[in-house]
């Protein structure tokens, strides 16, 4: 007989993972803005910050919607398009962070 799993724990762990990832993305944006301020607001740095903020807002909206879904008794599965969007935002923020921060 397979072991019975508690479905209440997995959504909570997933919600915490969403929060950690959101915090990491926000840190990248703050560090990019700080570096742009140090460079004297060069156009390339400002473009990087603007892109980072836009990506963060998309990620935050998606993460908030998903965390809200995880609060239900039986959360819906993550839609592949949402997973692709979040992955793209995460990778783009990582690349922007690597490019912006020397």
C-alpha cells in the first residue's frame, strides 16, 4: 500500500519557494539600481534597470496569482505557459544581474 501524503504541506513549501524566488529577483533589481546610480545613470545602466523592474513586476504578478491559487483546498496544476513565463523572467533577471553587476 503506498504511503499517504499530507497535501497540506506541499502547497506551503511551494508558496515559500515562490516567496524566496521573488525576494531574490527583488534583490537583483535593487543591486542593478544601485550600480546604475554609481555609474552616473548611463543610458545602458538605466535601460538595464528599467528591464529589471519590468521583469520583476511580471514575475511578482505571476507569483502572487500562483500563491493565491495555492491557498485553496485543492490547488490547480501550474499551467505550462505560466511556468515558461516565470522561467523566462528568472533567466532574464539572472542575465541582467550578471551584465549589470561587474
